[in-house]
C-alpha cells in the first residue's frame, strides 16, 4: 500500500497541476467575450465521440495488458515481450474498421446533428484524428500502468495535454488563429502526448517492439483472446454509458446546451481526480496480488481506497458547493452557464458515490472474475440509455444528471455486492459514517458563519475553514490510518 500511496500522491499532485491548467482553460472557454457555448460544446463533444471510437477500435486489448503483463514479466526478458506489439497491431486493425463504419454512417450523423449541432457535422472528420491519438496513447499508457510507471503518463494526459490546449486557446484569443485552425490543432492533442510518451519509454528502454511470437503468447493466447472478446463488449457499453449525456444533448437540444452541461460536468469531475490517480497506480499492483493469491492485501487496498477517496471527494465537493455562486460572479462567467448550477450538484453527488466505492473496478478487472465487468456494464447501460432519454425529454439537463446519478449508484451497488458475496470484501465501517458526519458538520459551520462574506475573501475563508475542520476531524477521530502514516512520513522527512 505504501508504494501505491507514494505514486498516488505524486500522480495526484501532477494531475492537480493539470486541473489548475484545465480550470484556466475552461475559464477562457466560458468567460464573457471568448468562445461561444456552441464552440465550447464542440470541444467537449470531440472528447465524448472520440472515446466511443476509441472503445470500439481498442477491441478490448487494454485490460488484457493489465491482466497478462505479470506473466510476460515473470517468464521473459523485457526486450522479448511482444505484448505491446500485439496490442498496437490489434488497435490499428480496430481503428481501420471503426473509421470505415464512421464513414458509412456519416449520412445518419448529418441527419441527426445538422439542426442544433451544425459545427459538429462540419468538423466530423477531424474527430477521427482526435480518436486516433486517444486510442494509441491509451494503449501505450495501459502498458505504462502495467509497468507500474503511471506518473509520467498521468502527467502527459492530465497536465501536458491541457498545457497545449492553453497554447491553442491563447493563439485564438489573440486572433493569431481563427476557430477553424483552433479546432484542427485541437484534434492533434493526443497525438502530441503520444509522441512524448513513446519517446520517454524508449529512453528508459521500456518500449519493447518485437515481431517474434513469444512462448507466453503461444501459451496464453486463447485465454487472452477469450478475455479480450468479452471485455471488449463491456468497455464499449461502459464508454457509451459514460459519454451518452453530451452526445444525446447535442442531438436533441444542440451544441449550446451541450456546452452548458459540459461546464457542469467539468466542475463535478474535479471530485474524481484522486480516484483516477489511485486507479492507475493500483491496477498493476492488484494484478500482481491476484496472481500471488494475496487476498488479504487486495482487501486492504480496496478498503483503504474507499475511505480515502470518499474523504477526498467530500472535501473537494464541499469546497466547490460552498463557493459555486461566488465563483460564477467573480469570474465573470457567461450568464448562459448559470442554468447548469443545479446539474453540478446532482453530478457531484454521483461522483462522490463512485469515489466512495474505491477501486472496485480494478479489483474485479484484474481478478479471474473479470467477465463480471461485462455484466455490470450491461446493467448500467440498460438503466442508463432509456432513463437518460426519457429524463432529458421531460426535465432537460437536470433530468439527464439525475439519470446519471441513478445509474452510477446502481452500477457501484452491483459491484459492491459482488465483491462482498464472492470474496467477503466489505470496505465500509463506522469510519465511513464518521467521514459523512464530519464533512457535513464542517460544511454547515463554514456556510452559516461565512455565507454573507462576498468575493474572493468569502471564497478563500469558507474553503480554509471547511478544509481545516475536516482535517481536524479526520485526525481527531482517526478516520483513516493513511492520514497518520502520511503525517509520520512528513515528520521524518523534515527532521
């Protein structure tokens, strides 16, 4: 757990630098006198459509890397490991198939999106470039995670990619480029970070490309293919469930509403950043523990991840919700986006539920019961798609947010029950209740004492008071052992 904690802390710090850059980018997108909500919505739709292209084109190969890399590592010298070569080759074939399908169904896209999302139709082919970079970066990133070298890949995806986005935004805002050039440069973002990651892995001699079939591949290819074929469906289902919001809003209500909803998603997604860091770090470690049948350590990682991620999510969301109205005012955000504040609250609760159930996804995905990922994905999508459409039609964006909350809670409940019944892993205890009570009381105190303090003074004073109260409660009630262990390490370092 100490190795996971160390890498997770480093990854989280780097990622939060990226969040800061991303927040600046978002501000430039939504402030008065910059991009229109329609243009901002297009950039968000690029991500969501490309994610679906990536999910289909990957053909389920990335989880295979996580699961089987320990066997390659134990039986082959690194230069003879052919796992990455096979993964890249399969992804290339998948990409050709997906792009062919995207071109065949282009008339359907034009018909569905022309009225409210004409910009998306205009730049549809540039999504292919964006998806290409996302796909191959994700494959190489997955290999980095398997190597337990996630810090660099996290920095590239969460931070460097956003720095390049800032550069392109600045060029646009200073009228050096127009929006047409901006969106074309934007489509190359993942290709840029892919090149950097490849150069990094090659420089440390961790990029084996070999076209000879290894003995491990000959031995396990049937199991690998079996896992890949089933996981592929699960990945596609899960990705569609995660991205259906903006795609459906763009098709039904147009890109302007997509932009408003996307800003709400951005605000709520800040809650999940530590979760992404811990998942990336823990995936390779969990795979090793499953191989060694070290169930006690797996259970400990699962339990610690739940309480730690719950606390972090509550602190982040508490600070966000305490100051949401003030932030909109002092940062001069376009008035159209204010209708999305309710959406931020609903999506934030959904993210807290997801974070509070810890690394249940990697725990199941790296086990011999990885097929369960497929079935939970089917359940999620079965709830998500019809519910999202009906609630969007009836209640607009807020209805869409509630549909995500319901499906997210259902998804994690099913996974929780599976781990509880199958492996007797039950990560929740009295500390979970204490975490909720402490953060709730801290929020109430900060809100009622400082609700009339305006501007940046109010934002900083509420955030500082709330955070200090929660930190005091965590140490006072000993809610998580990692807090004291981290404090002890810091004391040792400064002695």
